[in-house]
């Protein structure tokens, strides 16, 4: 550990404990029990939130249903909806620091990354606003002289939005503005580990003048809040981001009402490195891909597949760069990797590494918890594990931490086979100066996103989502927007009825 770059505590002055409330029909509500969030980096309570129950969740759903049916949001013009979303985007940018500090304290992520997440989310709201004004259907004027067909797109209705702890503000902004742009009303449940930035979002929505009942927030746990949101008959759609295991439970729970379900789940994302690649850029991208957000990222490039001719050299490059990555106090703007979200998850990460070693893998760097002066041991060292075989759990399952596994290949076909030998299909990357190699890989890889000679670049215009057990449906972009719309066909007779009557009414 003496070779690592560790950032000790900077003695950040913590803000007052944030008091989180539910938002129901435009009113802030705090009734009954509460729950605390202890900062993974600082070990003290940083938020105290109202604890929702079944009755509170039903109140929120009823408010969303009543508001949707009233047309106060669902039937106003796209121009009006867009104007409200643009106000929210401006308010997000005016409140970046306040939201980012709270998110960093609750999640353990570096403050610089939290600021980027919150500030960048404003662009998602502005893009969604553009979609609110430009959505359209189709017309069919070739059905005969007395017929006109029109296909319209209506808001799907009441949407339950359930978000995770790793990017609570960003992932909310991948869902909420697009649902609102479509004309839906919503009930939101953030993770109980990072609830506060969602409450802060609610404050911005109220300030922006969003009508009461359009967005309702219920704080609490999956049982009972998430369960009611997934099964209630007045909910038309559930959109969830989180683990594959929970996604399957939501699908099962929602089956009784046949509501629409959109899922963004786990990943075991590879970067494939060919010998002709720009190895300096690839090394930097791999290092970023595995350590960004403490590796607690569905898009983390947690496995690399390296051509055997360059494997030893490439691993050495990644290890050398890993030693320079700044791990430690999340509140230090220089820190690049912060704390693990819970002690239990820290132990789970270490368990994967230790089992791999027992199975014959080698730890090139890291492989243990990391103590940070003044902050404790809820950190994990930057870890690179080589000598991994495709059957090991560390190569197949989502570790969700700063742990990189290394596999090797000889041919393009073998690299693609290793890429696709996974239950997941969220994202993949390829590094090569040969455009033919990149194109063939991109076409054959089972992944919702394929990056070539880059990693984790994203834009509001481009859809995001996975194949196989990485989920169903898409987020952001026009495809993500259309998840919140229902297609309706209008068949209209516009001239005299020239058909012969089906029933002859004469003698």
C-alpha cells in the first residue's frame, strides 16, 4: 500500500444533517418513523429521512393518478412542458455544489465526480425539453378517398421510478425529465442509501412551478415502498435501475397487472485490446473505466481481454498508472476514487478477490481494504487480478468495486467469444487502429453500447440500455423517451360512406 497515492482527510466541515421528507401532491410530508444515512467516508449521520410505508406510497400513487387523469400536465402543450423542464435545468446548474456535497457524503464518491454528475444532468433535462416539443406520430392518407388514418403517441400514464445509490441524481435525470416530457405523472423512490439528492430535485421542481401531483417522492425501503410501486393497479409503468436480481423480482411482482417494465441492470463490461491499439490511450481508458465512481458503476469496464502478445506489457502499464490514481477523502477535489458504499459491500468485493486467488489468479496490485488517515477503512485498494479464467466468479459476476480482471485472447473470433460469454450485455469496448477490426467487433458484440477507441462517452441523444440480463428497454435519446409513450391509431371516416351496407334495411 505504500506505493499507492492516498489522499488523507482534509478535515471538511460537514453540513447540518439533511432532513428528508416525502413530496405528495405538492406538499412536503414527514410522518411516523425516520431512518438515518451514515456517510461511508466520514462515519457520521449525514441525513435523516422520513420512512415511507404502504399507506404513504398509496397516497403518492393516488396523487399521481388524479393529476394525470385531470389533464393538468398530460394534456397541456409540449411548449408548456418544455418551458418547465428548462427552468429545472437552470435551477440544477444554480444548485450544483449543494447537491453534490450531500451526494458525495451519502455515496462516498469523490466530490469532483459528484459535481460533474449533478451539473451534467442539466443537459438531460434540456434535451428532454426539446423532445416535448418535437414528438409526433404518423398520418396515412392512402386508405381511400373517404378515410384518414392517424397514429398518435400518448403519455403512458402513471410511472413508478425506482433509482439506485451509485448515481442517484444522474440516473433520476435519465428517467424523470423524459417521463415528464411525454406528459406522464410519476412516483419516485430513491435508494435508502442516497435519498437526499432526490429530495433536493423535488425542491427544484416545486420552485420551477411544476403542478402539484405531477412528481411525487416517497422515501424508504424496497419493502414496502418499492413493492407497492411495482404492483399497484393505478401504476401503468415501472422503470428501475439496479441489480439484476432485484430487476427480476420487479418483473415478477408487476406481472399481476401486466404493467410495462423498463430495466437497466448489471454489467460485466469488457474492453478488448488489440496489439495495434494506441496503448497509452487504452491504458488510461481502462484505468478510468474500472476506478471511476469507485468501480460502483454498471458501465464499469471490470474485465479486459488483451491480446496475449501484449498482455504482460499492458498489465504492467495499468498497474503503474493505478499507483498514481488518487484514492481517499471524497471531499478533496483532487481525489479520484472515494469510499465503498457500505462495509458489507466492501467485504463482498474482497470476497471475490480472495476466491480468485484461491482458484489460481494473481493479484498484481491491491487486493485488500484501504485505511485512509482520519476516515477509517471503508475503502478498497485499486486492484488488478491477472491469471483469470473465464469460469471464475470474478470474471463472470458483477463485483461492483475497483477491481479489474485480465483475460487474454489470440484471435478476433476468440475475443468476441469471450466478450459474449456472459449473462450480461450492457456495454463493450474495442481498441484497434484497424477500422475493419473495430466494425466487425461492434457488429458481433452482444452489448447495448459498443465504444471504439474510447470508453464511457455518452450523450443525451444516444439511447442507453442492455441486452440479455443487463435489462430491457432503453433510456435517454428518442428511444428512451418513447418508452413513456403509448401508440394509438385513429381511424376516421371523413367523407360519405361509399360502402354497401352490411345489413340491407330495405324490403
